[in-house]
C-alpha cells in the first residue's frame, strides 16, 4: 500500500467506522519508540513480517467472519542532532 492510499484508507475508516458491525468498530492502532541495534532492527522487521505472512495466505480462503484488515508497520530510525 502506498503511504497516500494507506493514510486515505485510515481517514475513511475513522469517518465511517460507526457503519461497521459492532465487533468491527475499533482499531488496534499503537506506536512506540524502542531502542534497537542494527541487527535487532532487522530481526524485529523480520518477526513482524513473519506474523503478517502467517495471515496473508488466508486471502484465498478466509475464516468465517474474517474481513480484510490493513496492517501498516513503519520501522525507521529516529534521527537526532547527534546522528545526522
């Protein structure tokens, strides 16, 4: 998903989520700042990809009651004055 489509889709969700069935009216948006080494950075990205890939295969045969859900992950180093 491109960032623009991702942002547009999320804004659409926020504007219309009351139209979703009650069990689908919340989201699981969160963020955190974590301190990682370069190797840990790569390992975390791989772990997240592995979890998402476990569910991607369901697109062909979704579970009963399943709906498409956007999974958006952005891992990037925060630049400080000393790291520029």
